[in-house]
C-alpha cells in the first residue's frame, strides 16, 4: 500500500512541475492606488489567480497589493 501511495505522490509532483506560473509571466505593470504605485506581476489574461504584487508602497500590506493586482488582471481580462 505504501508503494502505491508513494507512486501517487510522485505522479502529482511530476505533473505539478509541468505547469509553472513563470512560464506565463507578462511584463510587470504599475497600478496607481490611493497609497501609491503597486508593481504587479500579471500572467495570462485567462489566469488571474496567480497575479501578485512584486512591490508595494510603504504602509500597504502585500495582501492589499495582491488584491489590487488581481483586480487589475480582472480588468485586463475583461477588456
């Protein structure tokens, strides 16, 4: 049984290595927010879940920056 479990984990690991967000990166964009500019790493227009902040202004959390970047990805996806 443990051999099957190991093979299952190995299969998942191999398949997950096939899809890397880095393969879908676009040129970073800067989004102006009330707290200052946020530099966003966006990915394909079909995939906004990976969109994230790579630089946030002082006084902003990374989570806030990520939310701004996901919103920008959604905006670009809709256009």
